[in-house]
C-alpha cells in the first residue's frame, strides 16, 4: 500500500503494476466533489475494466485529480468505478508508475522483485 494525499485527504492506495490506468471509487469521488477545487475535470466514460478477481466492470466516468505521492505532485485521470475490492478507495496503475522512477517506486512498495 502507498500513502497518498488527495485534496488534503490521506488515503492508502494499492499500487497495482498489472493495472494500466488508475482507478478510484465513486464514493470517494463524491467526497472529493464536496470540496471545492479538488476535481480538475470530470467526464463520462464507459470503459470495461478487468478487476483483480477477474470480474469485468464498467467505469462510471473519469475524474482528473491532483495528488501527492512521495512529496511529488501529480495530475492523473482516474477511471471511476462504483465499488473497488476490499473497501479500497484508490488503485494506482502504471500511469502513475510511469510518472516516477519506476525502479525506486516498485522496490519501495512492492513485496517482490521483478
């Protein structure tokens, strides 16, 4: 798990190197929408997503957010889904990993070596 900050909310996010795009729960997006200025952009999107348990789900849309990880600020567009596994609010995918020195990020947060 990776500790990130989105609009002054500290949240534990799962770092998933098998996930192309970052994903966020609709419930958490609704909390962020209640804070003015948190959401950079939002749009409709009905992409199909294969989850960790191999189930296919449909995105509710996308949301672009500023967040901090490891003292670095990023702006990433997340796919919004109704529910994530294990009560997670955020899954960080390869779009985030590719924004960092991936060797350092993976070595620090993954429990295995590539």
